[in-house]
C-alpha cells in the first residue's frame, strides 16, 4: 500500500513533522526574527483578487489586497504579523504551504474512469442515498484504446458492425493525454474521442454520422476504433452524496474513485449539483496504474479464454 | 538558621564554592518558620505551666504554616501553566487566542465607543471621559489601516502583549463561583458529590511531597516517592466515580476510557519511577534531586543517564494527566467534555484546576527526577569558570534555587503545550496497544539498564564523563534514525493526484480474487 510520503504513519510524520510545523508557526510570531527566518514565502505579499476580465468589468477598481490585513497586530512593532487568510479559490493552501497537503485517502469529489466502467451497477446498489444514476453512452472499449499496452490491443470483443458505433481520436488527443491535469485545471476533462454511428459498412470504408455535428461522411476504417452503445455512463446527485465512499469500495473494476479534490463541487442551484459524466470523468492519464492493472486483468482473461478455445479446437481436430 | 536570612554578607564571603551548592540555600523557609514558631511558643506557652506542650505545638504550627506556604506557592505557580496554555498554544496554532485583556474594559465591541458618561448629571462624567479617551487613544484597538479600523483591530497587542490573558483566570474564577450547582436528577448523588473532592484533594496532597527547594516542602518522609505515587494514583478512581455516577452516556464512556488508559499507563510509569529510584539509590524525592546535583554523589542529571526513562516518564505522565494526544477520556469532539460533562460551576472549576495542578506536578516531578531539581544547568562549571565565576557564584547565592525548579517545570509544561498543539488525539485501542506493547517492555528494559548502571558502573563518586556522554550520543543517534525513517517508494509517487491504492473490500472473501 503506497502512502503519500507525508501520510505514511511513521514517527517522522506522526510526531516530528507536526511538531516542527507548529514550532515554525509559533516562532513566526516573534517580532523581526519570525518573519525573516520562518516565513512561508507569502507574508506581506499582495494578492490579486480579480482576474483580468473581472477587473475590466469593474472599471479598474482596486482589486489587490495584502494578505490578512485585519491581523495587523501592533502600532509599535509592525513586524508582528500573522497571515492566516488564504484567498481561495485565487490561492490554494496546498500551493502556499505544501506540507498541508490534502491526504490521499480524503473522500472528495467523485471521479470515474468511465473507460474501464462495465456498467455492472455495483456502485448504484451500494449507494445508501440513491444518488448514483446510470444512463447509456457511446464509448470506446478500453482494450481498443491506443494508449493500452501493445499486447492488449485488439483483445476486446467490440467490432465494426452496421448500426454500431466507431470512434476517432481527437486531433489533440496526445496533448490532452500528456498535459491535462486535474490538479491544475479545475474543469471537466475534455473529450478524447469523436464518436459516429455506422450507417453503412462496405469493406474497409464506412459511411458514418458524427454524433457532434450530425454530418454524414464516408470514412476509412483504418485508424478508427470500434465503439459500443451499450456501455453506460452515470450521473451523480452530489446534493445527496455523503461521501461515504461505499461506491468506491464496491467497484470491482477500480473504476470508481473518491478523488482528494475538494473543489468543483458547488453550484448555485440544486441542478448544478447533478454531476454528469464529464464532471466526474477522470482521464486514464491520471490513473495509469489502476487502468493498466485493470486492462492487464481483462486482457489476461480474454487471452486465456482464446487459448482454451484454441486448445479445444486443436484437440477436436 | 533564621539569621541566615539577614546575614547578607555571607552571600559574598564565607561560603565554600562548589560544595553541594544547590542543596543548600539561604532561602531557608523551613528553618525560618521553625525559628519563628519556636520563639513564639517560648514566649507564650513556654511562660505558662503548660510549657511542656510547647514542643509539639511549635512543631505542629510550623508544619501547618509550611503546608499553607506550599499551597500558596502551588496556586501561584499553576497560574503560569494556565496562562502559557492560553498564549503559547495560540501562537503555535497560528492565532493569538481569545483572551480577556485589561484593555477590554475600555475598547468596546466592534470599535463602537459608547459614551455612557455623558449621560451622568452635573458633569461628573467628564473625568471618566478623559480617562477613557486617553486609554482609547493610546491603548485602544484602532488601526492605521482604515479597513481594519472599521471593525477594530482585535489582535492589537501593543507594548503589553504579554499581559492579556492573565486576567482571564480571575474572570473564570468569578464565573465559576457565581454559577449554580446543578446535579443531574438521575445521578448517584453521593458519589457524584464525592468524586470531585477525591480528585481535588488527592491532587493537592501530591504537592505535599513535591519539594520546591532544599528547604521548601510540606512533608519529607523517607519514602516520599512511594507516598507521592500512591496518592497520584487515587485520582483515576475519582474520575471513574465521576464518570459512573453522572448517569450520562458521555461521562460513562469517558470514565471507562479513563480507567482503561490510566491503568495501562500507570504501570510503565511506576516501573520508570522505580528505575529512577534504583539509579539514585533512594526513595526520597529530595535525595533523588540532590543525587543529580553538582558536588553530590552522582552530579549528573538523570536525563543524560536514562534518556529512555525520561521519554517514558514524559509520555506516561502526559497520559496520566490526560492531555493531548492522550485525552481520549475527555475527547471534546465525541464525548462533549468526557467524564466531567455533568459538572458545572465551582466543581467544574476545581476539576479544571486539578487538571492543571496535576500537569504542574508532572512537570515538577520531571524536573526533579531528570533535570537536576533546583540546580542551574552546569552550575559548578559556571562557578569554576575563570574571571566570571565569581559573578555566577554571587548570582546563584542571591537568587533562591527554587526559581530554577519552577522555570524548569514551566519549560517542561511549554513542551506539553507544544505537543498538544502538534499531535492529534490517539484512538483508544492504539493508546492501549502503545501502552501495553511498547511502553511496558521499554520501561522494563529501562529498569534493567538502571540496575546495571547502579550495580555495575556506579562506584559511589561522581559519574565518569564517558558514561552520560555515551548514553546521550546513542540516544540522539536512535532519535535521528527514527526521524529519517521515510517511505522512499511513496516519495517516487508523490506527484500522483489521486489515491489509487488498492481498497480492501469490506465484504467477506473479497480478498480472494485480489491481485498483486
């Protein structure tokens, strides 16, 4: 079991580090010495509260503020300062004081690797608050995904059929895969594939209707990936969720996660709290390990199945 | 003996330097009291035909006065920890803490100045207004920052940043004394009323055997260590009484936890204390302290001889006085206030005071057992230093050694506060496991080490320099090894944003199909 290095339950993390952190905080309040030698780097800095758009809208109103101005403590000794206010979401505590990380096992926003979800609905059954809902969606089978390891490609049972679906990698697939990080981009994950319905299949070409644009087009099957309609995606009513994590525990495919993200979960209406697939999507990129493990498992299963079938066939022959 | 108080000349001459300096003191309170009572009885009862009674009467009144003096000193000394708890923990936890400061008398809520004196007739409010104006302008909570001035600078500290918080103790006392006594209807009334008295009286009795100085103690039997530990161990019974008799689920759980925890930690504590007694060859607290002082038998502080014992004593004592991280019995987050939930008013105040008194006792005992009692660090070395040695000798003679003991105890309490601010509460089963499976064997090992040190190494004179140096270096090395213990594999994965660790399914048989 791999822990976050700061969360490993050893003497260093349970005793020494906490005591050093509090000692630092205490020493920081000493005049002159504290701010100079025990500063966390953001003391007395000016924080920009508005982004450029907001600033232009408000007509250049004063938008910056010194950290925690209401905590100025002394007329005589100005250096007794003690910033405590972190101006979230403009500033994040983890960025300012990296030792105050969000623990790995914190049950935060729900994240699903929809690519490895098999729609077994174990999570829906496990949810005590009935906040999980499943619907269908067109998706690429994981074992056909180009980022799967080579020996596993082509081991899915999905094929190109008339009335079925196919998918095409997005132009910026590589970019999304390599650069997108939910850590820094607090927004829904972008689509990695374009999906289309196969209207007619003839040899190596097919006429398809793209789901996004609705345009009909004749495409070469080379470079296309078969997609499935019967795989479903889910919606989560976050307003009912109590973050117990039972859904995560019940998932037999390691597709369901409670991420340790604590933001992106608010809304102005109840409807905003309905998290659809895009808001819960966790890209396989950021979940390589789990996805790889799951893929290997499924590929092994498929491979042994085929081996058994081949053996049986040879025996019969 | 009493004359020593007045013969100041002895401070600069006539006293041999370095010869058991800390054990003796001009601040001979016991001798002075004994002299006063003796003289008084001589001049009063000694003149009458009941003169035979004067011996026990003077002795009795001297002891009585001594007990009163120790009580007063203790009550004043415990103000230190309470104040430190307020101010220090606030700083360690990155805030200043809410306190009743003296300036709250003239700075209003939200920087609003209610000029009530203007309503007084005949202009008698004018001087009040002048005084208020002076205080408001010079020691108010105004700020040069207009945004701050809108609401008032509540964190204003000014010149007397140290003073706010001191007055809080008296405000608290007033509040406790005024409050009504409200026992729960279904409580076991007699036990409910008796429990706080058991706790408070036994806590105060502990201080009878704790010396503040070579001649500043209430009682000094030969086996004072045994007496003291026995009385120290009675309070948990009162805690259990309180938890049981309050007839409340929180107090009951708190009392049970307290019973389990204090039993588990009493045993390693007693074994550690036994190892101290073995090392110092005595069961008398004063002799234990004097054993470590320069010019006496050992002349090395015990912390350098048994660092493991010091750590054990500190940990078990923190558990015994129920402070964080071992404050399961009064876990506020889950048990309201633990076993003292149902107590209010002065009874709660007394329990609160006794908690701090027990903490102070723990700190004093740590200082006496491990930090050389009332000796200043490296006292004899400082006195023997060239050129400045004479100055140090003068300082050590003129300042009562009791002060060093108190300062040491307060420093140890500062460590308690530091621990409280840093560490989180430990789960009950982990507390018990830690106590039984780690502290108990370690204390037995420490006992064995002490026996070996006393019988195999100690030769009656001062310890050879090699022994404490070696032990301290080994202890520091062990500590460093513990600190450097880090999960290198986890470090490699630290950029991973989400936890993807395998989850052990709660359902039976879920582990069977688990891979890797």
